[in-house]
């Protein structure tokens, strides 16, 4: 049991990390009841596991003189905050706004009523036992304790039951892999907590029949911790997966942006009027997913515009019947170097020249365009210009 108690700070830290993560990744959270409900779930978990940590609970009860106050706080948070918050989130997700608003009020009112009854029964019971969550089990033969236990466990279990009932059909029907996994993990967590509730309720008749409920209290403590981890992790899993996808997309955009660097710089020197940003980009833009995507798109547009402006200087024999994209990218890179060298040397422009097949203008979306230009950009960087740039110039007519 001492080892189990030592895990409380870790559980508190886990819930706190979930709370901070949700705060950082939720924009305009105060306008979304479901997001506020999830924040309440994580905050209640962090506070509950913190106040029942041995050192904190002893200090709290020493200052107030109220025995088992930390356990009362934990149970109030479970039945009055966490369980209703789960219901609020589920109701918001599965109902129309008007219907969800009405149902949320009912849930919050019921939670407040359960809290008032719990405090009244706890005060009337006035149980004085050693600190710990097992004090209810040790005194399950007292009528007031039995009433308190029933109100708490049933109030806490109601939200878990509804959550479990609604998660199952959505988990089977959802096409989103990570949402489906998150719902299944949440169901496991809710099921674990319902097992804990069943175990605590069974302790009442077990004690009356002469059995010692403390015999399975350690097992219930382990299952309770699994329940918390399951619910918190399951609720966050879709969001974490989405954030990981954003990070992967951001890193891919950063690499593409860097790959286009040499090509863009040389084209920008030749046609500085094409650049919209003129190289003045705040550093913070490089670490934001949306802004990095915009910068990459802007760089692609400027390369395309510069390449179009460079057409009069592109050698006529720059296209071959080759389907290998790597070879075509190298040829396009040398073609661009030759065109830049011709422009720099002041060669006469061929105003009748059109688009080269190496530009691959048939790309139908931005991603295809980026993929091709990144190939050209990497080939351009790899094919360093010779010391004598005249070798790049086409023969004069």
C-alpha cells in the first residue's frame, strides 16, 4: 500500500501535463463547452491526486483539523466535477447546440446536488479514522457511511456509464483511426473505474458477511490508476495524433523550404522585384505550422515567377525524351544555371521563347509542384557552377 501511495505524485503530474497540453493546444477554449469540460476533467484529476498525496493530505488536515478532508475533496472532484464534465463533453459532441445547452444545465445541477448531499452525509458521519481513501471501506457498517458511499459511487459512476455507452458505437463507426483508438482507450479507462466502484459497493455486504474488504483494496488502487490513465490518455489521443501529424508536416515543409534555398536565392538576385517578402521573415514564422506552409508556398510562387521571367534565356535544347525524374531535375537545374549565366552575361533575350517541358506546368496541386521544385532545388544545389561560367552559355549564333 505504501508503494501504491507513492504513485500519487506521478498521477498528479500526469494529469497536470494533460491540462497544460490541452491549454496550449486549444485556441478560444472559453467558447467551446466541450474543451472547457476536458480542461475540468484534467484539472480535477491533477488536484485530486495532489491533495491525497501523503504529505499534502497530512498538512491539509493538520491546518483544518478535519480528518480525511483530502479524501472528501478527491471524491467531490470525482463525482461533482470529473463525472459531470465527461457528460458535458459527450453531450456537446453528440447533440445539437440548443439541445446540448439544455442537457448541460441538467448535468451541472445534478452534480451540484450530489455535492451538497455528499458534504451533508460526510459531516453527519463524522468518521475519524487514519488518513487514506480506504476509510469508507473500513467504516462501511455505519449507516451514514453507507449512504455517503452510495451517493458518491453512483454519482461518479453515472458519468462513466454514459461515457462507456456512447463511446462504443462511435468507436465502431468512426473512420478516423486515432479517434477510434482514443475512444477504445477511454472505454478501457471508464471500465476500470467502474470496476473500482463495483468493488467499493461490494465492500458493504462483504463487511457485513465477515469478509475483509481491505484484502482487495490494493488491487482496486491499481485499477483506479489505470482508469485515470485510460480516460485522460484516451481523451487526448486524437489531439496528440493530430499534433504529431502537424509536426511531421511542419518538418517536411522546413526541409522543402531549405532545399529550395539556393535556387531561390540565385533567382531572387536575378529578379528581385518578384520577391514579396524581400527576405524579411520573423524567426517565429519558421516554428509555426501555418506560417511555415505559407512561406514555402510563397517561395514556390516566386521560383515559378522567376523561372517564367527567365524563359527568354533558357537554351532551346533543354528538354530530352527522359522519364526519370532525377535526370530531368538535374537537366532542369543545369538549364536554369545556363539561363542565369546568359542573363548575367548580357546575352540577348529570345522574346519568342515559351515554356519548357522541364517546368512541368502540368502539376495540378501545390504538393506536386513542391515535390518537383524540391527535386530541381536539390539538383541545383548539388550541381555547383564551374569556375568558368562561360561553359554554361549557349553558343552564339
